[in-house]
C-alpha cells in the first residue's frame, strides 16, 4: 500500500465535523469557526523509546497520542473540533492500526481528523495537533488562582504510565465560570502545581494527595502521566468526583508546602536528569 492509498483509506475512515469545510486530501484543511468562540490549539509529540515501546499495540498508541492533546483541550474548558496528525513509521499495517485507534477516540469525542503528514522512518514518531473551541473569553487558564482558593484534582494520582488516558473533557466544560485556574497533570503534581502557581503569582499548601491503588505518595507527587485536571476554585458548588487537596496562599510564586516542609517540583522534565 502506497502513501496515496493510505491517505484514501484514512479519508474513508474519518468522520465529518461541523465547521470543517475541507478536510483530508488537499494542501490545507479549511475550518470555519462560529461567531462568539475562541479557538484553542495544542500539540503533543509521541516518540518511540520516550513515550511508548513497540510492545504496545499500534491502536493503543494512536489512541494515546490523541488523548494527550485532548487533555490539554480539557484543561482549557474547551471542546475538540479537529486534529492534524504527523506520523513517521515504516510499516503500513502499523500506520493503519495506529489511525484506527486514534479514530475510535476521535469519534467518541467529536474530533474530526482533518489531515496531517506521513513519512517513512524506522523509529516511530508522531505529533498530534488538536484545535478546540470555547465561548469567547471563557477559556480556563493557569494564571487566575488567588489566595484563599481551594485546590482540587479530578481523580487519583500515580497511575501506571501506560494505562488508557480518559481526557476530562466534560469536566473541563463544567468548570467554566467555576474554576479560577486549571492545568492538566501530565508531568506530575509537584511540577504542574508549581507551574500554575508561578503563572498566578501565588504559593500553595497541600493537605493530602489521592493515591491510585497500588501506587505511592512519591509516585503521585512526582510521577506524571496522570492526565487528570488540577484546578483552583473559590466555590464549593463543583461537579461531583473532584477531590480537594489544599489551598492557594500568599508567598513566593511557585512555592508548595506539604506535610510541614517545602515540596520540590520534581515532575518529568525532558531536559532534566532521569534514571
């Protein structure tokens, strides 16, 4: 199967999307936004040996590749519209299986595959860009936390890195107008909360950490790959299922206190030290 045949098969598998007036098969996709909405754009890379291994199925890798970017859309309170997928691999059967996994999640979340790029390489690499939308001026951001706000997470932390990601899209939408700030937990609670506090020019105090079954507090604090939402709010009228873990306080921006001491932001950093 050559590149043109692969593209034709993907075009048949993809779903239409409202606003996408031209999709797979041309030099560019054409998307027509609605009046009164802001568009959100995010991109995430997946690299063999860094984010996944050949032992994982191609379909699970495809689903995960899209889910990571959808988690960013969720953190902004957005709804996904379409995605672009750039993929390098050497096996055409693997490429098709990858896209089948990606498209299953795309169908469940209303995300159209609008196009992308294919290349041949022995090392598998992919980059998924997602466009989402949010009512104008309603996007959740990292820089709105204020002293006195409570800190919440959407689920237990420290989950296995290769488990299925469930992007919290519905929760993100529900938090519009309720959350004062929000970020998705991709690199670890300690690092992502530090980032949120720096952006908001505040400090934080953590009382507790909800730990996933079989995990540890250390993993929950620093492990990353949880893809839950971490957010702040000044109201108690929040969606069910979220857990309060602490509060925002005045102090040196980015400082986090936990169990009587300072918590170092030691989540995953691509350019940091790794064992």
